[in-house]
C-alpha cells in the first residue's frame, strides 16, 4: 500500500462533521467517560451512587452528564425501577461491551508507559529518540 502525501492523509481529519475522532472517540474518551465505562464493565449493572463511590473525585453533576452522554451514544443503558425511592442502574450495551477490549489495550499501554509519561511531565524530558 502506497502512503498518501501528507496533505491527502490529513484531509480525513478536516471534515468536522464526519471525523470519527471528533464525533465518536472524543465523546467516550472524556476525562471521566473511560473510567465510567471500566467501572460498568466490571459489573452487570451498577447504581449511580456505586459509580460515584468507585470514582470519588467525580462530582454527581459531572457523573450525571457523562452518563447521559454515554447513553446518548448507545454505549450504556439506564434502567429505572419503579420503587420508592427510585432505583436507577446503568449497564454497558452490546456496543459498549465491544469497546472494552480495545480500551483495555489502551489502558495496558498507559500502565506500561506510566513512569515514562509522568517522568516527561515532571522534568520536561523528551522521549522522541527512544523509539
């Protein structure tokens, strides 16, 4: 396969409406979206407060809005039980479950490279030559 010239190769990112990075990946890869997906992947269903306890530095307001976004994108499902007080549980959809192994690879990379990345942040070093 012949590599496209740089200008041609970058065109796939210039179409804001159809760019998969902007319109799909950026939605679930928010600061909290990935963590919430992983919390949900460890259980069949999880209540709102359980997610909050698993990620204690996440405010309820941000948790709620992130869950709504993940639900809108079809990655999770929200189930409300007609009880008093109401019980709400969240679970991954089939689409969300299909994403977890791919995210697992990303998390493995992060674990393997954590020291290098945080070291670069700390001392401003450059690892470009360490390929």
